[in-house]
C-alpha cells in the first residue's frame, strides 16, 4: 500500500468520504539497518488545511529499533568509532545519517538510561530466594555492588546493583533496602554468600538481623591469606585450607584451620590472623550439612564473578569512566545480557534439603513456623 493511500484513498479516483488530500512531498528520515536514511516523504493535509502525519511514517521513524540495534552492537563489542563500519552498505544514492561516534553515544545513553530505570524497578516479591550472593567490582573510581539471588528451584536472578566509591556499609545497606522496597521479604531464613567485606556483613546484620546466615567466600579467603605469605608457601597453605573445608563436620574443619593458623603464628602472624578472622563463617555450609555440587556452588561468589566476566567483555572498549551514572548504565546492560544465558546452579536437586536445614538453623524461622501452625 502506498503511504498516503490510507488517508487519501487511491490516486485519480474520486473519494466522497476522504478525510485528507495529498500536498506534495518533503524530505524525511526513517530508521533502516541501524542508521537513518533520507527519503521522499509524502505530505498530507486534512480537509481543513492542517498538516497530518501518515501512520506508517510514524512507525518508520521510531527511535526504538535504532536504539536496540546500537545496544546490540555495543554488547558484541563494537566501539562507537567503528559503528558505521559495522553496518551493511547502502547504495550511494541514498543519503544516510546517525552513524557517527557522537550519534552512537547519544542513542546508547538514551537506551541504557531507560534500561537502568526498568531494571532497578523490577519486582522481586514473587521470588522465593533462600540464597543471595553479593559482590562488588571496580570500574575506574566506582564500585558496582551486585546482588544475585538463587531461588528454591536453583534458578538464578539478578536482583539489583548499586554504585558507590567503596563497598561501605551505607552503600550495601542501600542495595538491600532497595530490594526490600521492591518486595523482598525480610522474614525468611536466608543464606548470604559474600566476599567478607566488613561493611557488607554489617549491612546484612542490620537489615536482616536474625533471619540471615552468612557464608564467607572461600576463594576470597584463600586470596586474603595468600597475600600475607611468600610465594613458596602459598600452595601448601591453600591445599591445607581446602582439605579442612572438605571435612565432614564443623568441629573437624574448625580444628584443622585452627591448627594451621597455629603453625603460621610464628613466621606469618598476618596469615594466621586472616585464617582466624571470620573462620566460622567459612564453615556455614558444613554446619547446614550441605555437600557435593551445591556446597561447591554456594561456598564461593563465583556465580557473580562469572557474570562479571560478561561485564568485563562488554566494557572492554571503554577508555574512561565519566561518572557513576555511565558505569551503572554499562553494568545494567551487561547484567541484562548475562541473564539470557543463565542456567540452574549445579547441585540444585539438593535445594529442598538445604532449605530445610537453613530454616532449622535460623531461630526466627522455627518461631514463624510455630505461629503458622498454631
């Protein structure tokens, strides 16, 4: 159908019920193949002489397809300078525009700003989340702290992200409060897997009080201990710690780690102190009787660090971070992309056993269960 036929009817045919008439042509731009092209635009006026816009033209000039194409190019690693070269060639007789670096940046900012607003307002109240992993990553002078939830069936969900200069208590508390405002229930037995930052741990205790258990990431703990040791001693200390964490009981694991710290007290008191710091929280899963693949999954923040690999890939062309808003836009775009390839956590079949043990371990859960059945 010719563009103006919808309003004006067929050419050279009398139309008694027409609502508009043709009024020549003008130059206009439509989105095509990731760029804007200049074409002849039919002009239409109402019977009263007012300019009217063709419905099909309104659809053709919409910015959304253009911005979606730009976002897709960014996610696959195309830089703003190379955007024009990444598009299909157009015939020389068809003028095109909006392929420059500045145009790419403007469209990308507009698209990702909307994405941030939508992403950070998604409701989470319908999700049953017995596990939340939290970790931060530096982008220039900014730290983006991300929360990843694991539901009762083992599926992963990105819950939120907050920007700050450090992983301070205030920043982490802001993230947790935003989750609660979006529907996350406080009164639910829950395991938090964290890297051991004091600010994050304090924020969890403040917001969730007795409803939360904390599992310290064992990978981060290994790194922290190794930083206090010379290179020649790191391998055997790591092996000794892993052997302790593989013990069948809390008492056995605690004894082995305490003995290892005693061996290091003389020559490397820093490493010994690092082992003892938060020692019980590295053994929370053993206390709950969790073993096998689920133990391996929940004993570290690797699930978030795998997402951060996507963040690193997507942002590799960024040479300078111009403020926290820019970092937040890029991180949310990457998180949204990472979610598309999420799989259930390894060991998800053991989730019912884990949840039962978690609720038995958290005193508030038992009290809540008694109130429900009373």
